[in-house]
C-alpha cells in the first residue's frame, strides 16, 4: 500500500533503558523478530539514558525517541530520577514512557514516588514470553499513534 497510509511505514524510535545485558539481548531479538518497524536503541543506566534523551555527548546525532521503555531499577541515577526529569522537562514531557515492572506491585512503587508513566508492562520472565511482550508494546504504540491529532 502507498499513499495515505504512510503512518504504518514510519520508523518508530524506541529507547530501552535496561541494565541487564541478557534482558537487553532478549528485547533486541524479540523486537527484530516481531517485525515492528523500529529502531531500538539501548542504554544500561539512568545517566546514559538522560544523555541520550537530551541528545548530549555521544548521543548528539541520535533522534529523540518516540517511546521509552524504562526499567525502574537502574544503577546510579534511578528509573524514578529519569522519569521525574522527563516529566519535568517541557521538551521531553510528551515522550511516552512504558515502565517495565517485574511484579504486579511495580506500578504502585512508581506511583508512590509521585510519578506516573503512560503505561506499565510486566517484564517477561521466560524468553518465549518476549514476543508477546513486543506485541503489547506495539499495541500501546498503535494506540498512541491513533490518539495523535491528524493535523500534526
């Protein structure tokens, strides 16, 4: 299809903030296998994530992500710090954030810090569950795209 349906062909810039190299690999492979038209960027900690989001230093040429996948437990600057800075920075406040929780109480923990993400997803435990996780991220992204005004 060509013409009016260009949105589905747009590349989605994703930023995964995940300290665990094994999980990062599973996320990367699952997104590739899930065929979501995307560029998945990964960083291991909060300070690097903020450099990427602010396009500082080594990340000055990177595109601003369309969607952030955030593990709240990060070395150094925590996921709560990253989320707080994102929400407090006008240029970044509209970037959708999906907090990756490892249990059902993860959402409560984030909210107990007076913060709120756009969506919460429980991180897969088994490698086979990562494809289903990718579908959940894709469904969330499509819902965001559909909510955007047509006059962007």
